[in-house]
C-alpha cells in the first residue's frame, strides 16, 4: 500500500461547485515518486512545480501526490523505483496505464503531456 507523505493540489480558478462531471472526469492525477537528498529529485521537483504554474494549465484541473519512496510505508514504491527516482506518473481516467517520466524532467515535455 502506498502512503503519500505530502499532498499538493493545484486547482484552477473555477470554484469547485462549478465543476461539471466532465471537468472532474478529465482531471490529471500526478504521482511524483521522490526521496530526500537526491539532486535529480530536487531538480525535477523545481521543473515540475514551474510547469504546474504555467498559464497553459490555467483551466486544467491537476492533482499532485508526492510519494517519499524511503518511507517504510511505501516499500512497494521503493522496490519499484529505488534506482529510478525521480519518477512522475501522469494518469487520466481515460488511460489504461500512466504516462511515466523518469530521471530528467523537461518543462516543455511535461506541459506537452499535461495539455493533451
């Protein structure tokens, strides 16, 4: 079982009460696998957060969950990604499998994926 130690939600300027089923159903779920004392992770986090602030995502609902793979409660994530962090999963309700970014993140590639 994965345990998220930090949760960040980036929302649009539209109040929740105005979300339609279609909008909620099209929400992008991001899962960021990381660990402390990891320079690649720090760089990826900086790039990811800057991409999420882009005006291109102004009307795109995005939910970000951060998973610390070193937390003992996240053993499954550690086993899967101990040599690959940082890893970002991009999930949408319409996809069977997440799109994955590993190691190096590039803002233009992230935004391209987020705006599909």
